[in-house]
C-alpha cells in the first residue's frame, strides 16, 4: 500500500513565522527594512531569486548612500569610485560600513551570481 501525505499549504505561512524574528533588524536597516522583509517573504514562498534581488538592492543602497554621505572625506573621485568593482567599493568604504559587510564583502558577488544564474537562496545576510 502506498499511502502518502501531501502538504498543500501552511498556516501561518513560513513568512509569518520568520517576520517577527527579523524585526530586530528594523533599527539597523531603517527604510531598507521593508525590502528586507520582502526578501524574507519571497524566500519563504519559494521565490529565492526575488529575495536575491532585494538583498542586492539593500547592499547597493547601503554602499552608495554611505559613499554620498562621506564623499568629501574620501581620497577618490566619484568617477573613479563608480568604476571600481563592487568589492573594491566596499573596501574603499571599510571605515564607514558595518564590519560584517566589510568582512564578508564577497557576499555581493554571491547575491549577484544568484540573480544572474537563478540560484535558489540558501540563506540571508543579517547585520
């Protein structure tokens, strides 16, 4: 006999279970928290590539916002900064960005690869 159980839904959803856990990042992410919760929601619903897009946007916005904020103290022109690879941009701003991003600057490449190759998200960056 081949008795089977097939799960066709869940209540509360995985996203509903995870969202309260990530609320602690709201003060760190500020206006980007909404995008972070969108990434978590997409991942919870099996749309990993969508979560990668949101995570990449969060990283990019963090780096470019910080660059604009400290531009006058940097010893590099805006044009030269824009031409750098993203890991080099993070390295250039290492004194101004969260340590976890500087230490794990390769995460941008991982997230970008996920966007471009359609990989399913295996986890999230929390800082």
